[in-house]
C-alpha cells in the first residue's frame, strides 16, 4: 500500500480498532469535533485521507505535550462515512476502516487540533513471513483448520459448503499479518486483549497469540456442547488430550458435539446423486439431471442459481416417471360405487363405465378428457372424486378459477427469480403416480389473453391426446407423458371456454335435479351427512319426506342441492340447540303415505305434553345408502321405555327457518293482460322469466327495460315489427284500447297500430343482466295479450326465438328450462319444434306430469298461449 505519511490527524476512541476491521466512532470532544470539521466536513475529497485512532491511558498524568495520555500504538484508518448530529448534543458519527499500525513519536499540535508525527509499523503486503519454518507452517495449518471449524460451528456449514470454501480461499489470499488481524477482529475478546494483539507487531508472535484465542473459543464451544460421541477433532489432537486442556471433571461427551459439528461431512450431495441413479429416469431426463448435478457440485451455495438447480434436481427425482397405479377394472364394483355416491347422473356414470370396459379390453388406452358442465351444486367435483375412487386411482384437484398467468400451467423458465414448475407437474409430484385423475376445476373462469399470456391456450397441449404424451413444462424442460392421466374439467357454462379448448374436451352436461331427485338425494346423502356433522344421533331427529318436499319447494329454488343441504344443516343446528339445552318436548307427525323403501314411516300418539304416554312404537327409515335401507329404532330412556325422536313437520319450518322464501304467485302475476311467463337459461340452471308490457297514450315510442343485452332488445323490436305487420290477422285493433279493454272486430284496421300510443316492455329483476336469443316468442305473446286485452294462461310457460317471417327457431338449455318450470309448478310448456330431440334426456315422470307442446310457427304459439286459442284469420 502507499505510505500513509509521517504526520496524521488523530481521533480518540476508547475501543481498540484492529487493522482489517471497521467500526463506528462517535466524536463528542471539542478537539475531535474541530479535527473532523477541518479535515473532513469542509474537505471536498476525504475518502483518500488517513487518520490515526488512539486510546487514552486514563491513569497517566499529562506531561504538557499530551504524549503521556495516550497509548503509543494506534491504528491508521480511512474514513468511509461521516454523519453530523445536533441532538442531544453536537457530534459526528464516523465510520472507519482499519488499515495498519503506527507508533506515536510526538505531538505536533494539541490545543485546538490533535495532530502527531507517527511511524508506520506494517501494511497490506507484510513480507516478514516470507521464509516460513516448520513451526510457522504448523501454526498456519492449525490456524486455517480452526477458522474452518469455527465457521462451521457458527453457520452450520458442511465440509463442502461453498461458503466455507470461499472463506478459506479468501483467508489464503491475504498476507499472513493481515489474515491474523482479520480473524482476530471477529473473535470475542476483551478490549485489553485486543490492545495486546494491536501492540504485538511481530507477525509470528501475533499469530501465536491469536491462535491461542481461537483455541479458547473452540474449547468454549466444546464445553457447552452435550453428546455421547467422541471423535478426533479438526487438528488431529486426540479426544483425551483435548479433554485434558479443558476444565477438570468435564465429561468426555461434552467435546463430541463440536467434533461432530466440525467433522460432519454432510452426505446431502451424495444422497442426491444416489436418488438420481435410483429414480429410473428416462434418457432425456437422466441426461439433464447429470448435467445439472455437475454444475451444482461446482457452484457456491450463495450463487443465485444454486437453489434453483437444487429444486430442479429434486423435482426430477420426485416425479413419477414410471410409477403407475393399477386400475380396478371391476365394472360391477365401479357401478355400485358410483350409484352409492350419486343419485342420477346416468350419462356421466355410463361414460365412466364405458372407459373401464374399453380399458379392460385394451391396456394401453389413453385417458379420456371429460368436461362436466352444469350449474353449481349438482355434484361435478364430487362425481370426479367418485370416479377416481371407483377405478382405484389417485385424485388431485387443480382450481383454475381466476388464473391469468400462462406460467401457472406451463411453469416458469428457470432464468426467472423464484421460478417454479406449473400446476400440472406439481400436481403429478403430489399425486405420486403418472396416471392420476386430474380435476381441472372451474375451467370456464380462467382469464384469457392477459399481459402474462393465455392460460387457456397453454391448456391446449395438456388436453390434446395427440400432444400430451410429450408435455414440456418450462421449468422442467424435459417432456413428460400425460397420456395416461384422466383429465376431468368442470364448468358452469361453455360460453366462456375458447373454441379450440372446448374442441379438445368431451362435453357431458349435468342439467340439475328435479324435485323427486332432490328428495332422494336428501334422504340418501344429505341427511346422514348433516346429522354426522352436527353430532346428532339418527334416532333423535327425523325429517320426513313431506317436510323435505316443503324445504325444496318453499325454501330452495336451484338446479343443485347446495342450498337444500344448508337448510337441512340449519334444521340440525336448531335441534342440536334443543338437545344441548335439555330434552325438548317431542313433536308428533301423522305417518305420511309413501311408497315402500322411500321415506320414513311414522306413527305417534302422545297422551301428555311431556311425551310420557306413547301409544305406538316408532320405527323410521332415516338413512337410505345406495340401494340398502337402514332402519333406526327409537332411542331408549333410562327406564327402558322408548323415547320419541324429534320429528320436524312442515309447520315447524317457519319457526326454524323463518318465512317461506318462495311463494307461489304464478296465477296472480298472469291475471292481467300484457304478462307472460318465459323460460331462461343461466349458468346456475333454468329460471322463470316474466315479461310485462303496458300501453299508454304517446307518440309511438317503444321502451324496453330490465338490464337487457342487445340480443333481447332486438328480439323486442322483432316482435313489435311482426305484430304491426300482422295485426289484422290476430284481431288486434289499431286504435288505442278503450278504458274497458274491448277489442274491435277481426279485420278492422284503422291506421297504424302504434299511432298515438307508447309501449313499455319490462323484464323484472332489473339488477340481473339478461341476454340471449330465447325470448322472442314470449315477447310476442305479451304484446298480443296487451293489444288484444286477453290474459295468457297462468299454467303456461314458453321459450323460443322468433324469425321475421313468423317461424319459431330452436334455442338451448331445454332440459334446464323444463326442470325450472317443473319445480315452479308450471304444467304446460311451449317449445320450438326443432328442440324435440332435447326432451329425450328428461325423465319420464317429469314428462308425464307436464304437457309439452312443440311449435313451429307463431300461429301455433298464439293458439296454445290463450284460453280457447286466438282467432286467426289466415295462416301466419
């Protein structure tokens, strides 16, 4: 290093600063503040200036020149930072870095500034240890070994840890004098011991002194450790000799912990290498693993890529490249399992059984890619889990709702920070086999074409049976075979699924359940599940079929059974509260008339309010699991007599659940002209859609409200245009209606239909958006009813789109719409003739309980929508 000069400004500090170390000094004395202000604060470049740091000798007397008040040996430092503070008093905070030793010769100025003439004692490149003898070499060997041992003890590093290797390399690159000072600055020592190191100018003596402090630190660690092991320490000294230097009576095992920590040669790398050899990787994966493992062994652990490569190799060996589960190909057992778990869903069950049949005939069959589409609560997720159970495969669910990043599917490239594999590869790792059942839940709710890519497009490779045998994850970078995975996707609607993705999946629609199916599901599954979850014995609570029917019709109106399950749970909680508070007064219910093996059979006659007198035994079938019925006997009291269970009657529901949420109002809403009942399809199932219209004096304006989309607004315009063109054939008068509502005779046409008249068409529930091509026929019937003054039949609902020439066009969601009409009590439904094929999927009991009319023209719709038909002069 360059010469520091012969005259230096001095700073006074109580703690010793060794060369090679750094520290913060707080300057508060007036002389020190003046020195900093002159040489640092007002200087333009102070980073290359040298200062001397000395310590006071408080016991010495002042000789007048100041030399007797300070230690003769100090440290030359450079300044790296200066911070001025004014509270609580004026001071400077200076960060210094020790450079070398110096000896004070005499003070040049000691009144306002502290400046002294000095002699530099050492520097960076000390050559006093150039000719090292055997003794020095042995001390250096022990010194390096002790530093490594202390580093491993402090940081838990292994023998091959890159941090340890880097530390050893750094120490060996330093001159011996500087290396000793650097290590001494990191050892726990008193200020007097640091002063001793600072004042030991001879490098050999300093090496021996610091080595003694290093040995003391290691012995201190041994003294506090506890273990039963006794192994040879880092420097070759036997455990007996090492124990002899410690405190008398110290147990031999006390030194084992440190020895084990020092000498532990972690086999993590060897273990990982062995795992790679035992993983049975394909050729491409083995080649990639071997290459990355060689890089990992040469890479320091603090390198940014070290953790990524380590995670990559662990992913490679953990993936089930050749591990498969054995399919259970017993078709009858699978059918029994599916029937026991779910009621209905025949099309879905049949598709699974077909797969098993073909799989039984051909072992190399690729897994199908199914997409279950239906409203919430119909059992899409649970049926996927049941499929995995029936065929004996592992099940893994991936939620795709809200995904907007392509990397969630394909993974991140390993060049990115915090990169990780995609959900497909991570799911395979979790499943542990290469042929699990993968549930891709809510595939219709992915965000498409965002700034981070298109996850729906990334799924194309996953769900394409011609490509997924070599699916490549960006993190994995090695093809993985997904052809044996059974993918099952779920969605509420296919409208938001991109066309190419939809084309790769086999769509299976689950429309929903009718009232009878909901009752069966409640009796078979929901009741037993809710009783178990609420800790109620089946003998304490009975909900018979009439009560369940009231729950379905008056408290729930949905395609699935999720709300029904919640309502049953609410009843169970109310009963649980009564049971927890004490034995409630038991309710009685006459035995309902039901078919054998379907519902509860109850008979009660309570002779007193406390239920002590029972005239008939109770025997109720409350659980129907699969095809078997479980009969539960009444619970027994302490005196041996049967206690009556709590039977929830329909009348009790208002006390337990509150007023009915759905009140029949179909007849009341259709009692006036200008109202008709349509059918709509939503992602939650079918719904009734009332359409209302009124006429008022005006200027011929048509207003359509109800939060409608453009398609429905166009349907309203289309219906109005058709009526204005064909008013004379429907017996509709052109002039405004009289207050009495009487219509003119057929064929009378005076001017335009809309002359001096405004029409307002409204779809209730305006907070809900509505759109779609299925309301044309309903709007037309509403307008004909308004202009003719006749009411639409209150038991009739309709759906279908209207063509300008009077044809009725087909629409979608027929099954959902018919189920909604059946649930609401509608018994007549008008459907487009081209939708006749869609009715085949509806159960026979629903079709037998309803009248389904298939219409091809508007004239047929008008004839069926009104009592007695609508007189039409000629064919429309």
